[in-house]
C-alpha cells in the first residue's frame, strides 16, 4: 500500500516584546506624571482603566499609600481611571502557595469588567508580582500588567523578567505562564522601610548573576557587602540596577527568553534553593535559600576545578558580610527512605526544565559552563565542606586534593563555556 500523501504547511510567527524598566523615586506623588506617561506610552488617545493590586505587607508599612495612589490617578484623570477599589493581596509566599489568591484576583478582574486594553497595576514583592501576574495572564488570555516591585528581589530580579508563577501540589512554581509586562516602574522609596531580612535576601540574586556573568560586579559586591548590610542606599541602588540589567540582558540576548531549552543559567543555585524553600515550609525566604544554593554550587564548582579556592572564600565571606546565610541544617536532613532530602531537588529541577539535567556553574567566575550530571557523592562532600565552613570560617576550608580537582572535569563532562 502506498503511504498517504502528507500535506505540510508551515507557520512562523515572531512577536516582538518591548517594555520599559524605569528606576525612580516618588512614583506616587500626584505631581509626578511618570505613571500616566507610562500607561499612555502607546499614545492610544484614551483614558486607561486600571485595577490596582497592593501587597498587604506594603500597605502595613506604607499606610498612606492608597491615598497617594488614588490622588496620583485623580491628578492625571485625563489619562487614568481607577477601576474599582484597590485590591489588597496577602504578602509573601502565602499569596502564591495555592490557587486561592489567583482565583480571587481573577474574580476581581471580571467584576471590574477589565478588557485586554485595561491595566493591572501590581504593587508588591516578588510573590505578589508572581500571583497577580499569573491571574492577569489568564484573563482574556492576558491583560496588560504594569509592575511596581517593592522589595530588593522584586526590583533586581522578579520584576524585570517574563515569568509568573504559583506553587501547587508541593512544587514551587508548578503553575505559571510566560507573560512579559507592559512596563516596570521601580521606586527606590519602597526599599527605605523594607524589613532588614527582605533587604538582605534580595542581594543573593545579585551574587548569583554576578558569579556567572560579571566578575567585576562580583568583586564589587564582595567589597561592598558590609556597606550593603548597613543599609547604604546608594550602594543598594547600584546593586539593584546592575543586577536588573544583567537579568534583562540575559533574557534579551540569551536566545531562549521563554525557556524552551534545558539550560537555565539564571537558575544557577536554584535546584537546591527551591527544594530548601519547600522543605522549610517556606519559612526560608527565596533569597536566603538562593544564597545557600549558590554557596553549595560554588563548593561543587571549586571541587570540579572551575573556580579557585579564593573565589569560593570570597563568596562565603561576601555572603556572611552582607548578612546572607550559607548554611541550614536542612541541607543534611534525610527523607523517609534515608536518602539526603536535598537530592530530590535535582530530579524536580530536571523535570521542571525537561530533557537532560542541565546545571549552570561559574567557570571561571564571571562566565559559566554546564554540567549534565551531578554525582550524589559530590553533593554530600560539598554539603560537608559547607558545614565545616559554617563552623570554622573560610580560612580553614580543607583544600580538595589537587589531582582530584584536575581529573574531575573528565568524569563530569561539560559543554562549551558560554
Ligand atoms: N517570576 C520570576 O521570574 C521570579 C524570579 C525570582 C523569584 N521569584 C519569586 O519571588 C518570590 C519572592 O519575592 P520577594 O523576595 O520579593 O519576597 P515576597 O514577595 O515574598 O515578600 C516578602 C515580604 O515582604 C513584604 N513586603 C514587600 N514589599 C515591602 C516593602 N516595600 N516594605 C515592607 N514590606 C514589604 C511582603 O508583604 C512579604 O511579607 C518567591 O516566590 C520567588 O519564587 C519569581
Ligand atoms: Zn531566584
């Protein structure tokens, strides 16, 4: 029998996305036209209806905010119109650890009769940006979202990216969408009253991206770690802008903005970080878990001969000086079957990415390489070394045997350095 003829049509779409990412102060001053100018950036000649989602933690810290926000919208009423009362969203991981908040937000969007030209203005930390962005990306297949990130992590990482996410079924960010924002307006005023734990937590993403992309920035971070921990505003603003720019550059030029491949360089250190967050019942901040995740992966990179001992010591000292943790006893905890529980993170990470396990590691600092296998024994050794460091300090880290270090890359093959 002859095979049936195949009719093959080809479709190719290419949709450009562009969004401004602005850093400023005083965004919600009625005299400031930045919000109105941004919503009107396409000069559509109409008033823009907007629904405001406000992080409850931000509201607690800035009780005057709703009044200022509505006054700013009223001052520019020729271009802006508030659609219904401001919606307050519980802050932190609680807002995204199930679908309740997302469902409530979707209903609020429907009640306000938002259309695809309406705007959802999200003012909050990374968790609220994630959940509100997720909800908005589902309604009418995607509403315009303007993000106003209010934590260090939200300004230097979450806010500038193209992803949304909600935790489900015990897995971090199990549900989520790719949904680039319409604009990102970072107001440094929001960092002034940020609890110190949040202030510090956001720095781990800066260490992360510097280690794989920008050695001078890594050195700068280590040198300025104590200043950053002492809440120097100018230093923090520099760190935030540089970190955000590195993330933006990677998303634009990395060749895979919607992450269809298996590599995820910006998730360096995250395979264990996400696992630690889940294991801690989200008591650990994302940034704290990332600090421990990059510390662990840096020990692994050192063991593999990718980075020097002085680089590792600089990171561990830098984390400590900036107030970030490099160790938690959770790293040693065992699952019911006696297996090191953290190792479950490797399998979840592989599943999340799809295909072959691909982990990015610094090689050398400021550049990266990929490994596709991470032997359990190496993780166990790295955890032990991190523990030693935690007890004894960087100067007393036991050096790995030189021969082993040199032979390691053959046993754990890498792809080209990019
Ligand atoms: N979508 C992405 O690309 C991406 C990237 C990295 C991280 N994330 C996610 O971001 C989340 C972490 O975000 P985060 O670190 O910004 O913390 P967060 O959003 O969980 O906020 C932490 C706490 O700070 C409060 N808060 C926020 N802004 C404040 C302010 N200005 N003043 C006082 N309190 C304030 C919040 O109410 C909350 O209680 C995690 O869920 C993580 O997975 C997403
Ligand atoms: Zn992260």
